[in-house]
C-alpha cells in the first residue's frame, strides 16, 4: 500500500495531483504549524503571458498555530476578477470558474477545509477517485 502525506494547499501545483494519483491513501496533514510565507494560501497563475503569484488573504496568520486553526477572509473578489480577466477565453472556462467560485464560497472559511475542498474538486473534475483524509 502506498501512502502520501502532505499539507493542504489551495489549488496546488500539478505534481501534487500526480503524487495523490500514485497513492492508495492520500493524507492531508493539517495539524502542523502554518507556514507564513509558504504556499498554503498562495499559488501562481499565468496572466498576460507572465507568471503572477496570487494570495488568498488569511486572518491573523501565525506560525504558532496549526493550519486547521486559521481562516480565510471573505475577500476573494480580487482573485476571481484576476481569473476572469486572465482566462475568460480559455476552453472550459465557465465550468472551471464555477468550480473555483464554489470552493471560494464565503460560508466555509477554515483554511484546511477550504484547501481540501479545492483538492477534492479537482480530483472529481479529473475523474480521480481520491478522498482527502485529515491527520
């Protein structure tokens, strides 16, 4: 049995999904300290042909609290506007934008849970049968 353990990132990079796909059990370690300048709440997209790093704001970030004890703010409009501007003509834009909008639902603010949702939504979109297990 192959087990993969990693921290929950917000719409993580491609190799994250490759790792998950190779594992029989995929565990998200959300009870470790938050990495203040890490990629838990950041990532990079291509906008106007260049890499653009975005950040989803988190309330009172502290490296002295675990990932699952942090919450996102309700301010994701700037990120959604950037996605719309950058990808509005891309194939599957409407479907993927809808998926991202659903993940960013302001009623679910816990960082670990929202990040897990982003990962699970992509699994479902790609047809991968994986469940995130929190540890």
